[in-house]
């Protein structure tokens, strides 16, 4: 038996409307066309689907079997059509995010809260990107957006600028380096440098300062949580280099001193790496704009 979705819709409409004429209007077909469709379906089934002498028109046992199928299948088809329509218009979709830096969580969560209000039908998930290579995962479509400070030339991937930030030195108020207006590479040589647990090639302190100057700190202490790094720094257990957005967080208190790195400071840029085919996706564009707007407000609190 060869069934089409239109057959199921016709069975359901005739049952709901109680006759061919009203069902044909609902289905936007002629009564004659609907009658021929039902007759052809009955020939396939090998029995009548309606008790034609009844008014209103009632289903036979075979017709009820098809109605049960229609009630089960058609809602799923209707939901799928709605999903496709929302995907086409950009109202729904998936945005799984990989993050190449621990500290990014500080600004990302507020951004995602704003994003969720505007795009409730977009499936958002976060994968830190520390236990796997995030950019290849983006190419394999395992994730949809990677937050990175290290743009590369990759086929099929674009790096969209989000905002600039300043890697900033932090130490305890009682630390000797707190008296300096800025710090340089040599200042780290005798220090315990507290970092996130990632390789040096992904830490601003090394890529932007220590490695080019061929300076190594006395020791490195790796810590997972930003709050613990700030606690250790404030208690004089070491020094650290963190993005300026972390230092601006009031929740970490004021038991530390922040200083620029080098006389003129360092500036880095964060990017959203997105597959080229999805750069013009409406919710991807909105994520970028929300991120930029929130960071602009953070940089200019008097405007917020």
C-alpha cells in the first residue's frame, strides 16, 4: 500500500468536518478531486474507509486505523515543518560554543542570558575547548562558534572581531611590584606566576611578554578557577596576568593591585570563529552584537 501525507490529511479532515464538501474546503481542493483520492485509496486498501450512508460521514474500521496513524504522524510532520520554517528564517537552530580561555566565562554568561531572551528557540551549549582542539571541532561541525584570541587562516572559517582587552598584571597590595607604575618581563623572573592550567602558548603572559624576552618565572602554579587565582594573589602567594574584564569584577574585592604590562600596556583582541556558511545567520550576528554592546557598556559605565 502506498500512502502519502495528503491521504492522512484527507482522512483526518473528512472525519473532523463530517463530509466531503466541507473537508474539500478545508484542504483547498475540489470535492471531486477529494472523492477520487479517497476512492483510489480504498482500492489500495481493499475495503471502504467510510460508511457512506451515514450522516455525518463516519469512518469504517479500516478508516479508523488510518485516522489513528494520521493522529500519530501528522503532528510530528507539522512540527518538523515548523522547525524547518524557523531554521530558514533563522528563528531557531544550534549554537554550541567552544571557549579557549577560562576567563571568558566572566563575560560570556551575561551575554548568553541576554541572547536567550531574544532567541529562546536556539539550542545553546558550552564546551570549554580545553580538552580538545576547538577549531578542528568547528570544521567538523561538532561546535558552531569558537571564542579565541588567536585567529588563523582556515578554509571555511571566519574570525569575527568581538572586542579588545588588556592583559593586566595583578599582585597583592603588599607586594614590592605594587609600587611600580608598570611591569616588564624581567619583573617576573623571581616570581611565582599563577596561571590557568593550559600550555604556555595559550597564555598572554608568555606569548605577549615572557617568551619573546626569553624570561621564565621562578615557578608556575596552575589553578582552574579565577576566584582561587584572585584569592592566592591577594594573599601574596604569587602574581598573575589576567584580562582586564576579570579585574573589573567587583566580586573579587580590592585586596590586590593591577598594573599595565610594559609602559604602554598590551592589547589583545577576542574573536568569534564561525563557519563561513553561517556568518550571516541572524542569531550568530546577534550574538556578536550583544557581546560588543555589553563590553562597550562595561568599558564606559557612565553610558550604561
